C-alpha cells in the first residue's frame, strides 16, 4: 500500500495500562522520546521537544484528533519533518491512529499512519520508509515501557 503504514504488537499488559502510556503526556514522552509541554486535549495542538539522540534540535507538534477511552487515540502530524529549512505546514498532515483491543493475554496495539499519498511526490517515499521503521522502533519502546 502506498498510503498507509499499519503495524501491531501484542502487549503483556492490561488495556488500561496501555491506554495510560499512550494518552498521559508524561508517559508518552518517556517511551516516545519527547518532552511535551502539557496534556493531550482533543482538538488542540500538542508541542514539545524531541529527546531522541540526534533529534534534540527538532520540535514535536501534533494536533490531537481523538481520545476515546480505552480503545482509540489519534493525532495528525507532519511525518519525518526533520529538515529545519523546510516549511512543512504547507503540507497535508498524516493521521496516526492507535487502536487497543483486549486479548486473552493482554492488549493488541495497532498503529496506523495514513495519508502519505497527499505528501509531495519527492518527499513521500522517504517519509513513508522512515516512519515505517520508526513505528517498529516505537512499538518496541512502548512494549518495554508497559511490560516492565
């Protein structure tokens, strides 16, 4: 598919624990690698500073779309927006969705990022490739965070 990334992971943690790790801005920041300015509020922007080595110069900015406890959290952002000389605000953001589902052993977390086909053609392949690897990395991070 050229428009979306979808990855899932089985977490050995109750759905309430995973929900907390996703939607509490302090916990989200711990596993995602960002120092956020304040709580997530649907319809509002969330801002902060990345803390991941090599990305500390980058600002985090997303618009929170939905927080439907305990199974759905979503935001919009500009994927792989790492060049400080580029104005990404003129681009259409992608939609990042987290779906949580209880399983017998814990929680299935599915992350979907869609809307890559609306990015500039020259930027889309790299943004999609980098974010695909990024989501694999972040799913391992949240797993370590909620299963410890």
